[in-house]
C-alpha cells in the first residue's frame, strides 16, 4: 500500500499564501465589513486552487 505524497516545495508555499490571504480577508470582513476583505478571501481561494493544481501537476507522471 502506497502512502500519499506530501505537499512540499512551491505548491506548499502557494497554498500557505492562499490560506493566509483567506484568514486575513476573513478577519478584515469581521472587523470592518470592507469589500477589500471579500476580494482577499476570493483571491486567497484562487491561490489555494493554483497550489493544488501545481501539486497535482507534479504527480501526473507518477502513475
């Protein structure tokens, strides 16, 4: 049985930046209700998605 590969390198960095953007945007939304918070949450989600795509691209040749 194979263990799933762990996240490392650029995909992990991109995903961590996305998580930080989502957390910062959520905090900004709760404290100020500013539209900038919504943009930060959406942008962070897109960055996280890009990180997962990078991670899957690295696994593509392993099959």
